[in-house]
C-alpha cells in the first residue's frame, strides 16, 4: 500500500494588489497556508487555503501540532476516511473557521495527489459536468470606489466578454448605494448581470428596505444581507423580495447549508472550498444544493473553483478575484468571459515554487516525516 511519507507546510503572506473594502472590513492581507504531501511512490499533492488578514498562524499551528502528524503512514487515496478522522481529531474546535481552513489545505492536497496519480484533471475527476463557467468580476466593485470608477470597471469587463459584475453595498445612506447601482445599470444595459453584496451589514428591517431598492435594477442577487448565522431572518427576507438571496462564504459545515436549503432561506449557495473544509465537503454541498434546485456560485479562490464549478451541473457563476498570480507561472485561462479549467492532471494550478519560497513567512516552513 502506498503511504504518506512526508508533509511540508508553509505560509505565504500576500498583500492585496488593489484596495479591497466592504461594509464591515478592509482586506489587510491574504495569508495563504500551503500543504505539500509526498507519498511513498514519490507523488506530490499541493493544497492551500487562505485568510483575509488574521488567523494564519493559528492555522499553521493546528496543522503542525495536530493534523499533519496524523497523516504520516496513511493511504492518501482514502480521502474521505482521512477527512472524517481529522474532523473527529479536532471535534473540540469544530465547527469553525480555523479548523475548516486547516482541513481544507490537507484535503485539497490529497485531491491533487489523487488526480495526478490517476492522470486526470480535477474537473473531470470530480464530475466533469462542463468545460467552462461564466465569469463575473468583484475586483472593481469595492465599497470605497466612486460611481464613476464602478462604471469604468464594469464597462471594461463587459468589453472583455464578462457576463456580470458585483457591487458592494452598505453605505449608511441607501441613496448612496442606489446611485452606484443606477450608474452601472445605465452604463451596461440589461444584458449584463449586476450582483450586490451587503457583507452581513444590515438588520432585517434595513435589508427589506434595501431589497426593495434592488428590485428596481433587476439585481441578480443580494449576497449576505444579514448575519450568516441568522437563518430565520434570511428566510423572512427571502419571502418578502423577488431578489434572490445568496449565502455561503461564512458557513463552515454541511449542516449549516442544509438548514438554509430546507427552510428556503437562500436561492444561491456560495460555498467556499477553503471555509467548508476542502473539496470533499464542497462537492457534498454542491450536490445537496442540486437536490433543492439551487445554483452554486462559489466565493473567491477562482483558480481552484473553476475546476469545481466545471465538475458539477448546478454551478452558475465563477467569481473573478485573482489570488495566486504572484505564486504561479500561468494564470487561469479566460476566453470570451468564461473561466476554463486546466486539463493538466491535478488541480491545474501551475505553482512557481521559487516564488512561493521567496514570499513565505519567515519560520513557517516545517517538514514532518
């Protein structure tokens, strides 16, 4: 039996290339924990996750002291069993972001290893439902940008073939949010989707008010209008508006998604492969959403989500926010506004290991055997 013989961990800290702000925060940094698993055949799998400014060292500590030691000697092809065992190992800290982000880096590495050993790209190994996914851009829709800057970015993306753009909302005065949406809608017309994101900033009463405003501009979805753990208020809001409600980036377990879907509290699922704990649970959420006739439009991590979106039939959109440009030799392929998954065996991420090593946080590189 092939066994896991060696695991390396390190973390890269990437300042955002552009200023990123929303209604509750500004992205300080992009901490990127990376896990490299080598088996007894010499095959290697690479996994990663991320934070947006804090918590990275906690993830690295959980990996080093608790999770990675449990991998040595295990059969890397038994991904489901390993995921379950590691979840139980951390049951006192689950469900939560630090544990999920740590599990994800390992699980993603194991999937990369499996795909490489079987000489298959991830998008086919995980389902092979389609060979491209339409893109929408968030990178030019941040809250601090003026209406004119929003229009400039949206029209530029439209000219490149993108099918939509996301606008952050959450200004204190609703009229300020409306001015942003009105300018973009007038500039792009009705054949271009506009998504909105409240980043959990509203009360239920204010979310209802803002949703009424959004209806006038044919908005594709209202994302995270309320606290992610308030299922009841999302259910109430969803019943009161024609604007689709989107949730998922701040949810960390299968059961949380199940609750939203059972109660018809959201009609778009934005499951994040890092925050849900890896590819193994991501696919379960996507298939569960399919059973409820709900679309999957994942949050962030486009370089990995492009393959997962193409693995499942109910994916609708891929969010364009480049994350790994400084760590890879080649970028995700884009053609006519669609993201295209790599046909190379594995995740399809072309890591530049010299850049990874150069940008790694001092003292974060550990090797366990």
